[in-house]
C-alpha cells in the first residue's frame, strides 16, 4: 500500500504573475492530507477550465491564488 505519492509542481514566472500565485503556499499545502482525487480539480483550476464538476475545495492551489480561476481584475 502506497501512503505517500510525490508531486512535482513547476510554474513559470509569467504564470505566477498572471495567477497572482503566492509561491510559498504550495509547499505549505503539501503538508495537508490529500488524495489522487485532488489532481483533477487542481488541473482544472490551474488551467482556468470552468466546468460544473470543478470543486475549489479539492483544488490544491485555491488558497495559493489571489484570483479565483476564470476571474480577472
């Protein structure tokens, strides 16, 4: 039984700026208990794909963004 699954997240400087991503936040989020179920919602949020099944509670980057996916200031 695998208990820990590694995850690598790389984002460009332009993505950080565009999404107003707090860069220290994903490392803090790594300490939270999550499952593979989070990946689908994280990818949707990161790519700003709007879909009725998207759940921000399962998006690992929700708390790290200053902008909500799909919203622009």
